[in-house]
C-alpha cells in the first residue's frame, strides 16, 4: 500500500506530521502531488499555493527525502525538481500523460484530457504523473531509476 497526499495552501504545514504518522505503519511509502486548480472550483484561491510557496513545498519534500525519509517518499527527487516553477510548464505544455494514457470516469466513459477532467488548469498542474512520465522518457533518468531500484532491492536482501 502506498498513500498519497495532495498538498495545497491549507495543508502544506502538515507534511511532516503526515510522514511521521504513516512511516510507523505497514505502508510502503507516500506519494505527493500539488493541488491542480480546476476552472469554476469555488476554493481555487484558498487551495492553490502559488508558484513561490509551491517551490518552497517541493524544496521541503526534497530535503525531507534526503535527510530523513529516503525512499519512503516515493517521488524521485528529479521528478520533484521537474515540478518546480522554472521547469513545470515546459512539461505540462506537452503533457505525455494526456497524450499517452486514457482515464475513465466512474461510469466507464473516457475522461479527457486526463484524469483531472476538462476543467483542470493544465498550466498549474500538480499531478505527479506527467512529470514522472517525462522523467522516464529520458534514458539517463530511466537508467538512474533502474539502478536505484536494483540498489534498493539488493539492500533489502542484505539487511532483511
């Protein structure tokens, strides 16, 4: 089991508490994504952290991953870095998730352009999947991910 937290302007201060609570369970890890504004949503302003706070939140996740939680934070560092304001729009503008996957609504109908639906603000997308897919598209990053997975598996056998 892996749990996920959608981080927004209201709950971002609870990231460490969330990690502490789940790290002492049988959960294998935690994923993090940022709030994606949805056109017409009444609470967009209250939830969207803005670019500056979003970057600080991502920096905090990277620091927590390096200093305390390691792979328990299931989003690779380079994927988190791609979600920062100086790089993310390049990825969301040419979204691989939207191009290569399909999603269904609860009635089994195709949901477009992605699982966020037609009213999602793609420019401010906080879903981790487009960034992870972009990272996997890069051979260098794919080999790095493969190496890190092998290293983790070997380490588990040695220490377990």
